[in-house]
């Protein structure tokens, strides 16, 4: 029987490198691929510890492929990344929302584009170094289950993957902790065993989101007013792209007490400021909905889940009701802090991703 072929998306980091090694040990024919997504080489060259966009990723991944003696290619996804991630990121901020570009990258670049390209070259599966596990449940549906280590769990950013994508995906790293992964890399002689994890958004290496957005949009964001919930002017802001709901630092408001961004109003160019209790919400609505572990809900159907409203959120009990063709409403058991338009709401059942959507 011919060995099955898997294309491993290799970012040059330790996780995807060990994923390739593990799959090779399991008997798969492994092909390493790094996705070329950076737009301007000088701008996106990063240190050896940089993110998955940096040119250093190619050199590190190539060295790992040489050690494993597997074929290795660089595939050009610049157009898909620009349209689906960078332009989306920019537009969301311009409209007062706070996007999660990793979710868009996972859905449309790492899976939709890479999977299609991999199938075209004869692969059976694609694989990544995400800390998550894929299971086929008793109801016949594929789902992503939490990794064995809550500290590195990456299921939140994967909620929008389709059943077809999950059926062709392998995630071998989810069965291990980070120290175990590094130990395996050392044992296998991989040159990235001690490489630092990438942080923040890979295509904004200096973390200056506002400057990046202005450059990509080709225009400078105007200053505007900070206001309270009654509409009283409290001061001037630097442009709405500098702020996100729940933010406390960097406001420059001499209020004499702790205040937070409560809302961003792009139509009036206002940033609404509130006290601590004003940034808590009991409900939210979301669109661009996706169902994974549970079958697609009918309109009016509801269920109770553990729900996360951002990557670092511990999760909260929540009743999720489908209220329209592409809308859900979430009612929390207790109010949650800083519900942020543009972020994902992801709901879990029995440790698996049940579904999610984009917060309105």
C-alpha cells in the first residue's frame, strides 16, 4: 500500500518542525512547504526569533527539511495574504473594529489556499504545528479538541475551518506540551529546538498597528473627540485606529481615575470612554457564523456552551441562539468584560469547538 502524503506548513519554528518529524515517524511521506506571504522583503525581514512571515522562516525551515531529508518548497501566497488578511485587517480597523488576522489567515490562506495547492500536487493531507487536536465525533462530524496543554491551546483561532478542511488536516503537536515538543526537537537534532515563539501580528513587526494601517490605506486618520456615554467631550484622540474596546493605557486622559474605551464610533469619529463597570456586557451578537462539533443550528434553536470572546479569555457559560440566516445571539450567565466588535466569539462543547462567529 502506498504511503499517504502530507504537506506540512513549516513556519521555521519548533512546533511545525516537530510536526513534520512526528508525521515522518508515523510513516507518512512528508513534504515541507513555507508560504511566502510577506509583501516587501526589506520591511518584513525579521530576526531569527521572528514570526511566520519573516524571510528567516524560509532559511530555518529549509535547514529542518535538510535534517529530516524531506522535499521542501516555498509557495507564493502573497496575493491571497494581501487580499484576505492585510486588506481585511486594515478595513476592520478603519471601521472601528478590532480584527483577529490569524483567524482570517488560518481560514483563507493556511487552509483554503494551501490545501487546494497541496491537493493539486497529489497530497492527501496538510498538517500544521498548532496546539490542537482533530477528532471525528460520534455524530460523524469532525471537530477540533483542546490540546493537552491549556497554556498553548490554539483552538480559538481555528473555529472557522470547514468539515472538508478538517477531514484533510493533521495536527500532531496537540498531543504534547511545549517542553515535550522542544525535547523532541533536541532529540531529533532539529536546529530550531531553542528558537523563541513568535508573538504579536507577524506582518506588523514593530507593533505600530496605526502606522501600518495608515500606510496600507494610503491616508492619515483624523483626530477626534473622546466622549462619555452622555456625549460630553472629555478630550481629543489621535485617530480611532489607535484604540480598542477595553483599552486603558495610552489614552492620555487626565481623569484622575481609571477609565476604559467602551465603544468606537467611526461614523462620528468618536471614542467613548467609560468606568470599569461600563465595559461589561451580558449579551452580544455575531455574524459570519460557523458550526463545527454541532450540526448547523436552525433559526430559533439554542444551546448552552462555554464561550470565549478573545484568545486569552478563560471562557464563560453562555446560551447561544441562532437568530437569523447569518446571526447568533449570545447571552452570558454573568456579564463579561470588553466585548469587542471584530473579534471572534467561539463556543465549546465537551472540550471541542462547537462553532463561532465575528462579534458585531
